[in-house]
């Protein structure tokens, strides 16, 4: 059985996936994407420029 890799953070904006109300984005076919958050990736399309302002408060700057 192949283990599915899960990411703790969106690989595009850095937001914690656990903070994403949708628990990840979606591929074009509607299946769940666990690499990017739903703010950055929906229906197989990246929305980072429009969504970055909404998710930046989830990311801590050290």
C-alpha cells in the first residue's frame, strides 16, 4: 500500500493546511489537492495573486 504524502504548509503561500477551511485545494476534476491550500489552488487553477492577501495573516514571519 502506497503512503500518501501530506504537507503541513501550502507549497505556494506557506499557509498551514490545517488553517485552510477546505483542507486543501482541488484539481480540475474536483479531487482534493493536499499540496496547495484552497486560497491558492481551486479547480486546477492557481489564484495566488488574488488570494495572498487573505491567507497572509495565517503565516507567521520570524
